[in-house]
């Protein structure tokens, strides 16, 4: 091939990729500007964070992105920041603004979480801060709003739909408070970035439209602060802040959604939207360990490691045929420490998976069975897609 022609084709490919990235960036910025800022977002570009939602001196540990637990069947898009004193009273710890911006969205859910593995969260707040038109912070598990925010909006919002506000805040300013029992969930969104590990990022448009633009918050601190905070994070593998996007087209690894259950968003905005989700990925603390995360394992969402830690779902394609996984309990907790008193060798069930053409997957779950007792699919097998 002519050298100039080859260089031209490479340049065209790079330009096309850049155009796609720019289109996704503009779409993400526009969606979140309307979704959270009600069309009033100001400024552009990422920010340098000054704080996590909990002050540095109050943080006991930081679990990275990608945790799969209970209703978080697909890898979770937030850090879990736990305080030093897990027995501290409700609203004991101040929650601060990570950087300058505007509180733009407040949500006080009316329903407790229907996940049987999680206590009811009704009455708590979710808060969004706009740092720029392309950068937002999202907080979950907030006990109460600070008086400065309440005075600015005329009192506590009623439970129900999210409320749009626009309250200016400065980095380090107390905006809310939370207790020791649950810590704070934290997500940083930068729409100038787009995750590459989702086969179809449009799956998230009806619920969690920010997910394709979730970034590693540790990367947004100056280096001295970043290094201090990383010492509180038990994950040693890169990316240190965790990973949520594992899809590889044509392979088993990543997120799948049962056909007829509404995809990622679920049907009719149901609270238990995760019942049709299945994920084959890796542990958020030790990504060398394979995880199978199921939206409906014997009637409830459950997560497991794989006995023998094989085969790797990233290497499973259609020619591999049926794959059989035996399910065991995880051996380490959120701090990367071994669980005490838990049998991590006992098999709790089996999952069969077979990749089919056109991004389809056949799955069947056998609670209480072992590999020897499962010889193939039955009429209970279900179809999944990306």
C-alpha cells in the first residue's frame, strides 16, 4: 500500500475516533446539564479536588469503584468511604464539598431499598454538586443537610422526586452530615472522558446516564494528597481507584441483561431493577479473583467467587461452548482482610453460560447444586443480551 495512503487512512481513523469521543462528550455534558443543572451549568473542563466528602482526618478506609454486593449486581460506580468510628451516631461526621461549585440536585427517596441484603435507606439524601458543565460530584447515604444549605433552599425538601436547586459552595465547606454505620458513597463524573469497556453505553440512558463518564477520583487530586488517600484504599492493582467497565465484545466478561426485563434500567422503573442483571467480572479489591454476580439467585441478588478461579470470562468466546462455574463465598472483605468463620470452599450453586451469535448469552443458575449434578441446560435456561 502507498505510504501516503496508509498514513492518510491512519489519520482518518484517528479523526473518526476523536469525533466519536467528542460526540459522546457533548451528549454526556448536555444530558447531565439538563438532568442535574436544569440547563444552567457553568464553565468547562475537569477540576482539582481538594477533599473527599469526608474530611481526610475522619476517613477510616476507602473501597474502590467496582464493588459487586447485594443489589449492586453490575460493578458499582461509586467509592465507599467509611469513617474511622463505625459506631459514631447518626449525622456525626460533616460532609464537605470536594471542590468549588453549586449544589444542584437533592433527592430524598420515599422508598426503602427493596434489596433484602441492605437495610432500608428511606429518609436519607442524595446530593449532586456541579463543579463545571462537564464535571459533577454525586454523594449517597447522607443523613441530613447542613443548615447553610437548608436556609438557602428554604427548608428540607419533601421526599419524592429530585429537587433542582442552585446553591454555591466552596471547597471544604460543610454541606451535610452522615453517621458511622454506613459512611458515604461518592462518584465523580467527567463528561470529557468516556469509558471504553461498555459494549453499549446507551443502556444507561434511562437510569444512571452518568455511568459511561465515571472516573477515578484519586486522579483528580494533587499528588501528595492522592498518595495519602491511596494509603486508605486496600486495592493495590491499577487502576487504583477501581474499574466498572469490563465488557469485551464477543466474550463472556462484563454485564448482561435478561431478555424481556428492561435491560439495565429494568421495566417500568421498578425498584428492584437489577433482577435481570448478570455480571462476569473481577473482585474490586483483588481483581485476580473472578466474580459471578447474579440479580436473582434463589430469589435474591447474590455475588460469588468461582471455585478454582477458572476459566477466565475474558477468554471465553462462542467456540468455547458451555462454561460451568461452581460458586463459593468470597475470601476477603472490603478492607482486603480474610473473612473469619466463613467456609470459602463450600459450593453454593452452579452457573452455566454459553455465548451465542449476535451478542446473546444463554444462562442457567442452579442454587444448591454442584458441578457433578449439573450436566447441561434445562427448560429453566434464560436468554441474555448486552
